[in-house]
């Protein structure tokens, strides 16, 4: 077996990749989470994306606020155009009302209808069950492991995304692994890499 040629220690491709990267794991978890929520909400006729809007609007409205579409987009992390599309569909279904903001005629305020409030409450109860099951390895929805996990996720979400990328780095072909093969396990070296 021959060793790979050494590279400078500041070369980001120099570090071994022992397994899936954190980004890959976050992506997989988010896809697993979304799929589970979509399946659980399907009998209610609500998608995960619609739930994100309904559940957030329910929480904000309980605090006595009537948010604009833009404010709800900021709250949910969804694109404003997507929130507008979801809001129109939910309004057509009779679950929310869209009204011109009296303080800003360019803005649209959202509120739940009575039917929307009931749908949101049912959906929230279903999603809590799904979350409790998915978080069982951490002690369930109220477990200390889940609380620590939530703090870590919050820290990552609140950190400013101020990343500059050096696209000029020279990486030899086949020298970098994304951290996981298609099976989700660390990539194995081929005979030509050994």
C-alpha cells in the first residue's frame, strides 16, 4: 500500500472523513422528519409545509399577533414566495384569512379561521406524537437528551452564516469523499486509492 501524498495542514481536504458529515446527517434527518410528518398528516389533508404555516400561525396568533406573510416567512424560515403560495391554498381551503394590512397596503396579514384553528390543533397533536416517537432515542419529546439536542440546533440556527468559500483549492481527482457512500456508510478505498 502506498500513502497518499501529503498536503499542507491548512488544506481542508487533508482531514480524513471517518463517516457521514454533519451536513449529510442533518439533511437525512430533515428528510426523515418531513416524510414522517407528511405521512402522519395525510389523513388530515395537510402537508408538512402547510402544517409549518398553520402551526406557526397558531402559535403567533395565541400570542395576540396577526402577522404579515413576510413576518410568517421569517418565523418559519420559508421563502416569502412559497409562504404566499401556501397561504393562498390554505385560504382557498377555508383555513386562513388573508387581509390587507391597514398600516401597509403592500403587506398581507394572515389569521386562522375557526376551521383553521381546529385543523391546526389536530395537526399539532399528531405532530407531537410523531416527534415523541422520533425523539425516543433521546428520551422522548420532553427528555433531557432532546432538550440538549434542541439547544445545540438552536445555537447552529442562530449562528450567523458568514462563510466564504475558496473555490481555487486544488483537489486531486478522487481524493475527497463527501463522507458517505450511497449506502450511508463511510466510503471505502478502492484498489487504485490504496
